[in-house]
């Protein structure tokens, strides 16, 4: 388990109340960022300057598709500028304030630039496909748009570990030894054949720990953060991996995709019902006109207010199943409970969030309840 080059973790343990303060700030910045994006989209379809932007892009670009891409880039740039101060504060200043980040300002900027390099062409392609559906399928545009979105999700899950993950992290094959033997034995017992077991340099960005079984099909890989390898015992790492394996064993990846696809189709169907009337009321032109598209963004944000809590509830159910699988297959209750406690401390988890906040915003059950369940208390 090589740990050379690891950035030292925070020098002092978290103080009482740090976890709640940290999550309160992150929740505030996340909600505020979404509200700013929503306000920008509303302004684009109601304020004269917003409508002028769409007209200017149509005038400057050659053809409808050029205007669409220019307008999409302009809106994305405006949104990035609007949320940049909150992004910097929430993902850099706050992380450093609580001793969680290992990034320099330069690395923080570099990671954002790389994310932009990946996201921009994907976003442009998705935007063009959406408008193609709007132009070609009339009132039924939502159906092919939903099919394209679902296929895109499967494609990213298939190719992400191979093409996208290495752009952000250096993957190193885990050396032969007892830990790798334990991991491969668990995978074999579950009928999972991963393409390999790798460590990744999570420590370049954060002092947090993580592990995952990524990808689908032949792209499936086991990845362990170097912070996890440096701070956890082999028994603890084995139980953490068994939890990730539980997601595969229970079919959570495909069930999650199916759930996401269902929510996508429902959202697009709802948008198809309200979008033409909204575009006519705002006077932004046809439903395929660039200036009308922010209305779809507004709808998707509002619709997510309903779907996000449902998605989180679905995720928490899956996490409980994966926890139970980890305990059942390894038989190491105390090791798993200790691993959860370490993860909670390293990631500064709020061990007992308010039930309403947990229902609305948490994709995992509270650490305190997970530890109690691991020890047989629930």
C-alpha cells in the first residue's frame, strides 16, 4: 500500500460542532447557487437584455445551429460567472477552513478547467440533440429526447472509468498482497469480474477517503483512494469494498439508471405539456428557438425539487442494503463500524442530521444509524 506523496491530514481533530457548521455552510452555498442559476434563467426570458442576448447570437452566428451553440456557450459562461464566488467559497475556502482540502488555488482552477473541457462538448452535444428532437418530432419530442438521455447515461457509465476518470486522477494498479487477494475473493464470490484493482491519488485534492466499484460490463474497476489505503486497516478496507460490492450484487447500478430514466421521461413529458404555453406567454419565439430554451432549464430545476428527495430516499434504501451485505459477507461487524466511524471523521460527516434535512438532501443514512446497524443495534 504505497502512500508516498500523501498530503498530511489536518493537524488537529475536528472541534465539537464543526461537522454541523460545515454541512450548514455547504447546504447554504448549494441552495444559493441553484437559486442564482434559476434567477439568471428567469432573467433571460423576462428582461429585455436577456432577450437581446438571444437576438445577438442569432445575428452573429451563421445558421440556426451556430446560433444555438453560441447562445448555449454565452448562457453557460454567464452562469459560471454568477456562481463563481459561491463555488470558490464553498469548494475551496470552506474546505480549507475545516481542514479537508489539499488543493492549492492553481490546482482548484486546473480541476475546474478540466471539468469544463469534459463538460463543454458533452453539453453541446446534448443541447443539439434536444433541439433536434424539438424540431423533428413535434409535440412528441419528449420521447426521443428521453431515449437519447437514457442512452447517454449508459454510455457515460460504460466509458467514464476508461476515458474520463483518468483525466482527473492517476490510477495505479494495486500491488499483489493480502489486501488485493481479499478484494478479489469477495468479488469472485459475488460473481463480479472487475477489469482491475487500482488506487487513485485522491490526496492531491482532499483529505477525505473514498472507494468505489465503477463502471458497467468490461469497464468495471475497483478503485481505492490513497487516503483510504493510508488510514484504514485491511479489515476495514475489506468491509468498505464489500459495501461497494453490495451495490453491484443488489443491482443498484441498473436500478439507479432505471429510476433516473423514469424521472427523466416524467420530467420531459411534463415539460412538453407546459413548454409551448410558457414560450408563447414569454414571447420568446418557437419552442426550438435558442431564447426559449431557458424555460426548459427553469422547469427542470423546479421539477428537481420533487425528484431529488425521492432520489435521495431511493439512494438511502440502497445504502442500507449495501451496508447489510458488507456485514453479512465479511462477518466483520466491528471492522465495518470502525470504518464508518473513520469515514465520518475524515469526511466531517454530520453523524446525526435533522430528519427533515436528511430526507431532503442526504443520499446516505446518518452515520450514527449506519454504525448502530452494523453492530446489530438496528
